[in-house]
C-alpha cells in the first residue's frame, strides 16, 4: 500500500498493524470449519450465520441468511459476533467486509468468514471505514493467496498496515462518514416500505390467487416475455449483469456500459428476471427505470425480460415476477444438470392468472407509478451520498482533509 497512505497520514497518528492493534483486548478469528457445521444443521428459524454471500459493502445482508439452532450457537460460542466486530469473506472478493451492528450481536461468524475484533483504543466504525480505503483494499488483494480463487487468512489480515489517530479523532471521522451511511439506510428503509405496501396492493388484484372458471386468462394477455427490441444504437450501451439484481428490491443500483454483445435487450419499464439456479430461487429481479426514453440496454444471457402489454401498468410485470405462486411455477419448470438448471421464457409464459378488474388495475398503476418515481429518486440520492462518502473517505483516512472541513458538506447532504 500503503506507503502513500502511511506517509500522508499526520505524524502524530500511530503506525502499527491490524494484528498488533487487535491484540490489546481483541483478536482476528477464523469462522468454524465445514466439519463443525454441516448443511443439515441449518434451520428455518434460529440464530443467523453470516456467510460470504451475506457480506455487502460494510453491511450484512439478511435476505437469504442461513440460521442455526441456539444449541449449535452455544457449541460454537467462540465464533459468535459482537457489536463492533468486522466480518470478512475469506474467499473470492476478499475485500468485502461488514461492520456488525448492535442488532446483530450474538450472530455467528459462519464458515468461509473471518472475524476482526478491534482492540482497546480503536473505534470499530473508524476501523471498518479504514479497511474500506482503496489502498487498503488493494493491499489485501495483492497479498491474498491463490491464483484462481483468492483466499484470506488471519496472518494476511493481521499484517494489514494501520494508521490510527487518537480515539477522539477516530470517533469524529466515523461520525462524519456514518452520517452519510445513516442517510443511505433511511432512504433504503423508506423504499423498502413503499415496495412492501405495493406488494399488498398487487395481491389485492387477485393475480396471486389460483385462477378459476371464466376469470382465468393466460398471463401472456398481460405480459410479454422476451419482447423483440431493436439493436442498441449506442456504441457502448447500458449493460446489466446478474450481480446488479437485488433479491428483494426493484431498484437496479449499479450498471455499466460496454460494447454490444449477445444478451437480452430491454428498455425502461421492463423487468429482468433471473432464470438460472440459484439466482431464480434467491429472487434476483429488477425493474428498469434508469435509462433515457427509447434507449436500449443489454443484460446477462441468464435474464428473461418481462414487459407489460399496452394498457397494463409497467409495474405489474415486476410484482408478478416477485409473486410467490409465479416463482414456484418458474422453479418447477427448470431443466438441466444439477447446479446449471434454467427455465425458458416459453415455460415461464405457460401460466394462468385471474383477469384483474380494469378500474382496480388502473388504480394500482397510478399508485405504483408515483411510488416507483419516488423510489428512483431515493436510489439516485443514495448513489450521490455513496459517491460523496467514497470521495471523503481516503482524504479523511490520510489526514489530507480534517473533520472540521467536511462537516458543512455532510450536513448539506445528510
């Protein structure tokens, strides 16, 4: 690294390593091995076990988290997390880490993870932001072992160079960056609440119920699957990969641009549905509303594009894709070898629903359009907040920018 980071930090900041700093009242601990916790040990209700796939950018995602019994948690007590710990992925993207919040105290540091417990004199939030510094991430990546699959261990993580200001300065830096993250979390909670309310409105349309009698219609009367779309006109059109889709939310928070290749084409108002295992079972789905009108994007070949027909609100396709009965139908129709099963657009489209009342459908569309516009604005605000946080982080961590110089900037945004 971190020659630059270390040299730029103020002289009064302490130079050390993560292992040395954690030795005073903390530690760096590997999670349990697979022999200590088997797949058959996981239960539907119990204590969450944090796996690499549950680690986001400094947050633990709970959507698909596995759980263990209280008895197993007692047996594996040495691996339990405390508020203020930092949990790392040991394999793959070894720079992913998440701060353990108070509500996650007592959860398990699962297999495939490492736990960092800060020592005395370290603010855990400051440390979590420090470990997200681009230079620190780069140092970890360079020192991870394994050519095809990078691996992290306690020795490598313990050797991370660390510069520590006084505890008061650590707290001040953490408060500045935390204010931005807190605003992001509030926005996400608002958007999640809107979406949950709309799911209830969608269920009231009767499209989630088993169809019967004269009310039953083919879903293709409401939704078109993999509609024909002209080739993108842009030299580098929007591209959405599988990782961009969320498991329980409509928004597509990240996308890229690249030279056009094969893949399904989509436009604003379309829904992207993952068709391959385990992404389909996990719920990866997204609603497209971030492009220019008339713009054409490309996606992973493992997407099915769903588009509401004329007169049907665009959001109906999205909530249909999230519907439990529809997803069960899609999963039942997957074919292929174990681990690479897929469902085709034709098989997904072979599905029947109750014909919704015209007035109720229109009312749902008006409500959904307003809510999705607001959710889009929240997502855009969160991107700006994250950009500001990521801009301030390296400057605060190196001491090039002091807290007093950033407080007004953060107040204006948070």
